[in-house]
């Protein structure tokens, strides 16, 4: 990620409140993260499910094994 693009991302965050950065995760990393999420025990209290909603309160606390997958070298840059 170049300094110029980093400044563009920062500017977009300041203007719109968010930004999208492509290519942070490889397809293999996405598949691994997806696999972890699909195989978690969702019966705990911090997992919210309804017909149109799935949410996890305290995401990293509930699924600690996903932390190293999400915070890869690209996202740390």
C-alpha cells in the first residue's frame, strides 16, 4: 500500500466515515475465516440470530482463534 493510497483512504474515512480497501485478504485467507465462522457454536448468549440477522457480541472474545487470521500482515500495514 503506497503512501498516496493511504492518504486517499484516510481522506475517504474523514469525508464519509468509512473506506473500502481491496486485497487485504487472499482467497485462501477468506476461505479459512469463513470456515472458522461456519463451524462456531452459535448457541451462546452473545450470538444473536433471527430470520434476517446474525450478530456476534464481543466477536474476538467469543472466537479468539480468528484474531490471527483477521489481523494479517496486510491489515497491519
